[in-house]
C-alpha cells in the first residue's frame, strides 16, 4: 500500500501556473494509469492531465477556477500494490482547445484509456460543457458517441435539433431560481482582457456610414464567377485590403503601444485580427501579412482560421500577434457599436450590418445598400482628426472598390 502525491506538470512555453477548469474524478474514485483526472488552462490552451499511477483518489488539491503553480500538489492517489509512497509529476496529455494569443505547448501523443466520469458528471471536454451550458442542455440527458461514451459537440447539437423535452423550457412558467456562475477558463481570460483594455486605454469611437452598393455588386459578380476551389467572398476581405491601404498612409494606426515603457511600435506588416465568436467565447485569429495577400487569399486564410478557432484547433501563433483588429457581428451587427480595442493595439474597426436605406442623389431619394463603420482608437496615440482621416480613407476605398485593386 502506498500513496502518491501527483504534482502539477510543466505544460511548456515557460508557463508558471495554470487554471483548473475540470475535474474528471472525485475523492474515492478509482483511477487507472493514463486515465484523465483533470484539465487545466494556461493563458493559451486547455490541457488534459492523466494519472501516472493506478489507485484510488483520496484528496484533490484545488477547486475549479483555482490557479495552480507548476510542481504544486494536484491530487493524492492511494495505490494497492507494493509501490513505495512518493511524489510524481504528471504529464500533459492532450491539448483540447486553444484560446488566446501565443504558440501552444506541444502535447504528448500518449495512447491511453479514456477516463470514466463520475456517475453524476458526464464525460465531456471543457469546451463541450460550456457549449451545452450556454445552450441550456443538461449533459446528463445525453449519451455520448465518443470513446468511452464521451459527449461530443455534435451530440449536443443533435440533441438540440431533435427538440428533446428536457431541452425545451415550459412556456409562461414562473421562475424563482438564481444561479451563481464562477468565471473560469477562457471566459475569465476574456473578462481580464476586457478589463485591461478599458481601464488602461482611453477610447474614442468614430462612426461613419458607407455606401456599399458598388462593392456588393462587385462581390456578387466575383462570387458568381469564382472557381470551385475559391471561397465565397464576404465583405471582410475587401475591408482588410482597404485597411492595408489606409494604414500605409497613417502608420500610427497599425501599431501597438507599451504604456509602461511609453513606446509606440509601428508595424510594417499588417497582421489583422478577426474577432470571432466560438462556443467557448471570443477569440481573435490573426490573418498575418495581409499587405502581401490578395482578396481571395485573405478570404481563404480568414475562413481557415475561423474554422480552426470554432473547432478549438487554432495554435497560439494563429491566435496572437495582431497589429489591428476587425470586429464584426455579421447580420447581427446593429446600427452602431463601440468596440473595445484589443490591447496593446491602438485601433479596432467595427463592422455593422448592411441595410437598404434611402439616399439623396441630388435629384431624388434612391435605395442604397448602406453600412456603418464603428471604429475605436487609443486617444493617447490617435487624435480625433487622425481617426476621422483613417476612417474616411477606408470609406472611399469601400465605396469605390476598384481602388482596392490598384497597386501602390
């Protein structure tokens, strides 16, 4: 009989601590070697932690949401064999979902049995649990199609599509319950990032309407004539190319500001972050070197990154290093918004929805496809005049889309 103290593993990339986002076991549960016992999230990725020994859990060293230092005690496991007691450092097993903006730690590819979930806790990854919670689905009502009954995202989507009774809420029912939700994992990272941006950056937001009629006609033509391997064009690739041209005339906008050192770094490369909503929360995949990409290339890369972000497979390199960001809610874009700058950048371009509105052409009102740009700037770096000049340049390029394709 022996007892092992399992320590928090080093998940790589110089990470000193990680946040506990998932327990797969509880005190009293039997575990086998290589069985997943917990999941932790660093600044950039969620990583599963397997048990290095076989035995019974006798103690858990943290609660969900706690930050655990590397090599700190994580769990104690009592073994029934003849092994001597001691301390064992676990190893990270599998990167589940990338979150923010740096290269992901390399995950060991270790074939192992899946962990059995406690009876009252279905087996599912943190991202699937978050998706189910936000969708109002009780995972205990589902049967997973993954290994060892693991519940996958598609299991939740199919459950919702079937309209199961446990998912549909009764109409006109009085509700008196309350629920306290502790922010953990990516949701807490987003909260911290937003607090940092709004507390340290004095925002100025400038709104301008853009006549998108000509660009929409051009986009429809290009989509109609596109090759089979080419992606369907949205407005965003055109906006990306317009931003590239506009920041060439105003380099202060394509910059990052270290307010502790008082240093503004102007970037020659235009790395455009595209704020994307995923089941786990907001992430910002980055289209690198947009200045060297054409419309189709921008669209292809943006589509690839968006899919990787939604699937949780984007790497840290793909989720960081942007120099300016686009925020777009698509058809839900509303009339105006006040986007929050992605610290330490100094500008973010917000895209609102396109709507047909009457416009005066000098003799009569005619229907035009109009869209507002709501853009925020760091007022320490960008004056109101410079903000307006930048947005007006983008507006001209979008309203006369042929200018976007002119080199130089």
